[in-house]
């Protein structure tokens, strides 16, 4: 780690440390962030109808608590589960339930969803109330607020935040706020840091207090200098928050790689951050926690980047969960050129979707549109044994063998090679000159191994 005593371009910051320690592997793709990083967040009007899936998190799917014809209010619970690992789901507009039926989900399957006709009134449910300073000072009350607000990991993983906190209580000594945003094209977190820094910092303080930790690290990639400078001016020395500037390298924001870069600790294979005393929150999750505490509003909104070479006006939007992505694409000027691939998420880890009627869900941070020229798959891919996939893999795996055993369906070999440690970052596929569909093969391999156990 290079401390602030060493002269460098970031020396205007007394509380900032530049981290030279880096994880193994990784790649340097063109980040494409210039397309949308200068676009201020625009608030998108709520659509006439929202589609709210009952599964927007890791864990048990929620059961709808409303029926067609019911009147619902903004912030009202419309789906819940008694399972520990789950998160309640709320109405993101006020209006009338038009349907409770399976609808297309960003994961490509049909998932039970509550469809609400928006009355345009945004009438708040009685449960939406701001909380007092006494509540803010009470960790168990804070935990209840986070749980009842349905907040999940907003970096894409969507793990329920209250579960993460509960399982980390008393075990963790280090809190890291992940604002690395290493995935190409995505600038939503960057814009939130620039436009709502106080709310993010307040959320960090609340989570730090909840966990009883003295210090939190706010980790930002070095390609966000304006945000680093702004945050540094707002963080008082000794306030308990320290900025850590990360080298720009994909997948710097992956949880295990982030922990290694910030603390030097390595999460063991199959392990969790809490196993090495760490807990990681996305910066938008911190923003959401602050909002739930200060206003009582649950997780009903997202900031989403709509970008890529085939979008007319790359933009960042604040929109309601349940908004069809067609509304976002239209607000961004529609497709341009030879739009070929529509992704929920970024080009490295995003899911291709075949319809623009899928809704924004809690974990949606981007919609990316790529042109035909960027479709790099080829008809006859082949491995030339160059080893680039091995050099690129941040999890020390051997993607070429994972591919080969996946094609052959050899679950035992795949298990021996730790296929389940793959974080599906796509570095191997990006590096592969043979254009093998490595990630898809590895995803299939994980299913093979799971079914075998
Ligand atoms: S997708 Fe999996 S195998 Fe490929 S580089 Fe990432 S972690 Fe390694
Ligand atoms: S990068 Fe591609 S071509 Fe090279 S060894 Fe790996 S799978 Fe084979």
C-alpha cells in the first residue's frame, strides 16, 4: 500500500490512500464510461404500469400479499416471505393491482409478478414514516428498518442486506463500501457519489454504527477523480470513513478481489467475506439505508445507466423498480446504428435479454446496448492452448479445462477444479483468442456439479 506520505497526483487528499496491492489476473477493457459519466441523473416519471417480480434478491421468492383489483399505496408491502434469507417487496407507485401473474424477468424466465396500474398520485402508505434520532442510535431498530425496507445488495448480487448484517454482527472488524464500479459503461454509482455524496456518507455512518465498527473504507477506482475529490472534501479527518483509491482494473469491484486489494486478506475458496472479518456494501445500498431511515421509503427506486455504442443518448436515470426497460431506452433517445444485443447490466457480467419489456429490478444498475460488430462469437471456436484465460482469471482457475470438462459433462473433474469458485466475471472469455463461450460453459458446469451432489 502506498500511503499519503508518498508524493503523487492524489496528494490533495489527506485521508486518501492509493492502493497498489492488487489481485491476480484481471483485464483492462475499454471502459466506455466516457459515454455516460458526464450525464447527470435524470428522474424518470413513473410509468403508467409497473411490473414488480416477486424475486429480486438471492434467497426465497416472496409470495404476493395482494390480489387483482386491490388498491395499493406507495411503499406498501406487496410480497413477503417467512424465510430468513429473503427481502420484502413494496409497491413502487400507488394505484390498482391489474394482475398477479408470471411475467418475463431479467433472468430470462417468467416469474410471479404484481402488475400495478399507476394512478399518478404517489399516495404514501401509512408505514412510510421517517425515524427519530433515538431510533437511529439503536442498532436493533436500525436493523429492523433495513429489513423492513427490503434493501438488498445494489451492486448486482442482490443479497438481502439485513441478512448480511445479521451474519456479520460480532464477526467482522472491517467494513468496505464498494464504489469501484469496474464494469465497462456503467456510471450509475459514479453519478450517485457526485450528486448525493452526503446521503451515501450518512448511510455509511448508519451501517458502521449498526455493526459497532470504528472505521469504514470507501473504495473507489482511480478513474473517478471528481468523485474522489468531492468526497474527500466532505469527509472530516477522524470521522471514521477513509477513502481507498483502487487501480482501474476489471474486476476490481468483485467482492473477494476488493477485499484483497483493500485489506490484503484472502477469502478462502467457498468462503464468505465474514470469514476474514470483512463486510462489503455497495454505495447505493448505503444511499438506500439512509433514505429508509430518514424518510421511511423502502427500496422502490434505482439509478440505472443506459449506455453502450448503440444508444442514442447514453444517460443515467433514477426510476421506479418495475419500470419496463423500454421506457428507459426511449428516454435515452432509442437505439442507434445496428443495435444487436440488449443486456441487463454491463457487457462483462450482464444478462442478454430478448425483450425490452423486462422491468428494472432492485439489482439493476445498467442497460447496455451493443452493436452487431461487437458480437465476437464465431461459428467454429477452438482452443489454441495459449493460456491467456488462466492468466486472466482472478480466481486462479483453469477456464480452458473447465470448458473442456463442461462440454464432456464430467462433473467430478469440474468439482475437483473448483468450478463453483468461478465468479462469472468474463475475464477468460474476454482474453480468449479462440472465442470460446467460456462463461456459458462454466455456468452449465456449475449446474452439472450441483445436480451431482
Ligand atoms: S469467468 Fe470464472 S473462470 Fe472465467 S475468469 Fe472469471 S472467475 Fe475465472
Ligand atoms: S484463452 Fe482460449 S484459446 Fe487460450 S487456452 Fe484459454 S480457452 Fe484456449
